[in-house]
């Protein structure tokens, strides 16, 4: 198993939730958000991410016309 590249991942992580313990640890972030029926911040534009609405419904609304 490869080592987590958390420092490198932080360079593109746009999560604005400061006390998050999963920043840069993508596998933990994805697992956590999926368990909440959400997607991680990195899949949303910054303006949407800052609303903390990371629901599947919001994701589909953002990208529905970009296919």
C-alpha cells in the first residue's frame, strides 16, 4: 500500500472547514463524506464549497449542464 501524500494533497484541497482532521487525507475524507451522503469539498467549486452544502443533490445541480 502506498503512503498517503497528505502534504501534496493539501496543495489542491479547497476544504474551508478549518478544524477538519481529514484535510489532505483523501481516503478518510471521502469515506467520511460518503457515510453522510455527501461528496468531499474538492468536487465542488469554491463558491459552493463555502456553503458546506456537499449533498449529492447540490453536486448534480452544479454540474447538470456541464456534461
